[in-house]
């Protein structure tokens, strides 16, 4: 029951956030593609704490880009705030001061309430003073489970993409290295060939002189 109430509160906060940010509506697949392309840093992190308009996160796993183990973030009128000990999947870009802002319109979300993003159709909460119905609680439980499945699937997709990029980078690296070795080998072969031809020419000239 407490978790249902928590989800309702989080969902309401997120929906208010979406309205204040004027976020565009996308399907989950569209949002994944756009968020991957438009963000230089994607990571899984844990909230360490909040101080006024600043928060800190411990970076557990980087899925795109590069980041230090501890990252600093700024809170704005249109941003998500990772509370202490919450685990988040974060899509973001670095600001000029190397801090980040978790855009309220992004796919960034926590494991506590993965359904709290714009791409889920959250059922309307009960009227003030009314307890949630069984049907509402059932819908919220299903939504929460589906959102967790989608979040884990998304993380696995990001890991696979990272691995493919890494393999491709290694292939390019080794291909470039191999090309350099080939160029060096061919160059050395040509040098040896030219020197050999010069030696043969000199020997031929010496023999002719000896005969004469």
C-alpha cells in the first residue's frame, strides 16, 4: 500500500514536471533512439545526496561516453532529482563547468519508479480523500512491473551497443595498425629491392671494367 502511494506521488510529481517542461510525446522506442543520439553521457548511478541546488552521484557503470566515479549535478526547474541511495539510469550532457543536468524530458529514471516518465500511460489517481481501488492498485502494479522490464531491457540494449562500438573501435584500430605495418613492410621491401638493383648494377659495371 505504501509503495502504491509512493508511486502515485512520484507519478504526480513527474507529470507536473513534464507539464512545466513542455515535453514532447514519443513512443518508448522513439524516445530511446532520440535520447541515445542526443546525449553524450549515459550511465547507471546512485544518488549520494542533495545540497541546495546541487546533487552528487556515484557512477556505477558508464554505457556511453566517459565520466569520473563521482559526478556533480545541478537542479533546475525542469530537471529530475536523484535522492540519496536511489539507483538511476541517466541520459545527460556535460555543462561548461563539467556538471550535469538530468533533463525532465529525458528517459532518465530510477528503479524506485521507472514508470515515472512521459512514455507511460499512468492511470488517473483517486480523488482526494478516497482510497485507491483494487483495480487501480492492480493497474499500478502491472505498470510498475512492465516499466522495470523495459528499464532492464533498455540497459541490456545499451550494454550491447557499447560492446559493439568497442569491438568496432578495436577492429578499426587493428586495421589501421595492420595497414601501417603493410605500408612499412612494402616500403622496406622497395628500399631493399632498390639497393639490391643498385648493387647488381655496380657489380655488373665492375665486371665489365675488369674484363676491359
